[in-house]
C-alpha cells in the first residue's frame, strides 16, 4: 500500500464535540494514517501466522497418529510375544494332540483297508458259495477220477445243470445273453445229449470228442480262462471249457467197461482222423448256420445299435487284440464271412491233436489235460497277483499322496503359527515314518492283507 484510502467526507457535527478537534487537526490526520498502516500489517501477519499455526497443528496431528499406530503395533507384538511365551506349552500340546489324531485316523484307514482286503472273498454270500463250489468241485473231480471214474460224466452233468442256468440268468440280466449262442454252449448241450439220450450214436460221439478236445479245450489258452475260485463267471467258463475234454478223456481211456455204458465206443475202437474231422466239421457247420441266421440276420438291428453284444462285435471292438486289429483291417462287407471262415479253420486246426494223437494215447491225453489245467492255474495266479496287486498298489499310492499332502499342510500351518514348537511336542519324523511304513500304524490289525479280489465280468468276453 503506497497511500492510505481516501477518508470519508466527514462534516461538522458528525462526531461528538470532544472529538471535533481531531477532525480539524492535521496532526491527528497523520496519526490516523499511521494507525491504519499498522492495522493492515497486523492483519497480514495475523492471517499468515494463523495459517502457519494450522499447518503445524495438522502436521503435529499426523505425526501423533503415526506415533500412535507405531506404538499400537509394538504393543500388539509385545502382547503376541507374551501370549506365545505364556501359551507355548499349550500350543505344543495341541500340536501333539493333532498329530496323534492324524495317526489315529491313518491307523483307522489302514485297518479298514486291511479288513477290506482280508474279507473280500467272504464279504458276499455269492462269492463264498462260488469259492466253496470251485474248490469242492476240483476236489470231487480228482476223487472221482481216482476212485470212481464212471461217475465223472454224472458230476459233469450235475454241475452243468447248476452252472448253465445260473449263467443264463446272470447274462440275461446284463443283456449279455447273445454270448450263450457261442459254440461252447452248443457243444456242452450236445455232450449231455450224447451221455443221456444217444450213448450208442458213434457219429455223435466222435463229433463231441473232437469238438471237446478242440475248440473247447483250446479256448482255455486262447481266451485266457482263469482258475479264480471266488469268481462265479470265471469258474463257470473254466468248467465249460475244461470239463468236457476231461469227461471224454475219462470215458475213452479210464472208464472201466466203457462199452457197456457207452456202446458207441465199441463201434469206434480206432478213430479215423479224416472222418472225425468231417463229422465234427458238419456239426460245426450246422451251428454256424444257426448262429448266422438267428443272430447276424434276425437280430442284426439290436447288435448294430449296441443293445446286444456278441463274440463277433466284442472282438471287432477290441482294438488291442490281434483278432480285433485283423477284423478292423478287412472291408466291412467281408468281415462277417471272414470271421466265420476263420472260426471254422481254427476249430479244425485245434482238433488235429485229438484225432491224430489223443484218442490213441492215454498218456498224451493226460499230458494234454495237465497242460490245459496248468494254463488256467497260471492265469488265475496272474489274476490274483498282478491285477489285484496293482489295484492294491494304486490304492496304497493314493493313500501315501494323501498322507504327504496332509503332512505338508500340517507342517505349513504349524510352522506359520508356532515356529520351532514341533520340537517341543511330537516330531514330524513320526509322519515320515508313517509314510514309509503305513502298516506299522495298524500292526494291531493283524498280518499283512491277503490280496483277494471282488468279482469281475468273465469270459472270452472276459479276457
């Protein structure tokens, strides 16, 4: 400000009388101007001082808030450390209790697994009956062969009257009953017809003998039939394929005075191989024509739609097998004819040992049966050991992974909450020991589990 603002036009009488002289006095005017300048300076500095004071107050408040937050965090840390110091034993005790609970859970799981493996063959009545029936059938067959061979064909018939209707019921319920049109069932029924209706028919005897030692016996090797006592399907399949050659071997070589019970043997003291192949080929051709008419023609729609399954459709869809790969490489319009022709050739080839060697020699017949039976036993052993051993190994590996994940989670949680407190309670080495040897935590449950499977679908269909 270089000059004071103009004074208002004060006239006489505006002020009271005592102050009128100041209006007229020039000295008073100068003093008034000085006071006005001081007031302006004071107002300027007062405003800036007030602004500075507010800034200082704001900065002070901010510093105070930071200090309070800092002291609050320190207080929390101090309190947390005090809590850890006070409750360290309690946390270690809780961790030990959690590890014990985990070990108990693991022990229960392993005990349950052991119990399931140990009781798999007796958990269901059907499997117990199948196991009992299979073992007793093997024992009775051996006793009949050594003590009373004339009863072998009777035992064969009785077992067939039990197993075949059961197979029909089971396959019908699963929509597998088109498998019952296969050659093995056809030959089994022909065998019963020969035993009890036409025992003097030499042609039927030759055909049944050749087919039983040919297609049926070789199916144990081709279709990997297994001696698995607890599995009803596998017991039935093995019975169908091995009991027929066993019965005819007994009738031909070990049945005392067989000509009296089966007069057809008297008419065939020596087997003409070519005639036998022709007779068995004729019987086979009749079956093949019936099979083609009733299944591949009359019921083609159901088979192609997938509602029903036959041996042909099963093998065609089995891309892993050699037969399935060969059939897939053939044009579709020739597959059925090729399959039927291949089956016929296979049937003739498998009958050659029977008509040229086995019919004449009881020793080679016995060796032949032993080989077939040994293959079924070997397949059964592979089924028990390999299939269920792998299944048990997969379950055990899954359990180990579960244990490892649980141990990692437990270690991470305990490490974040109470570092170093594990050493005061139970050690993580307990978990490592459990993972290395899970059976140690369930040693009270008994010995190591038996590998005993549950039933699986059978057949040739049951490779």
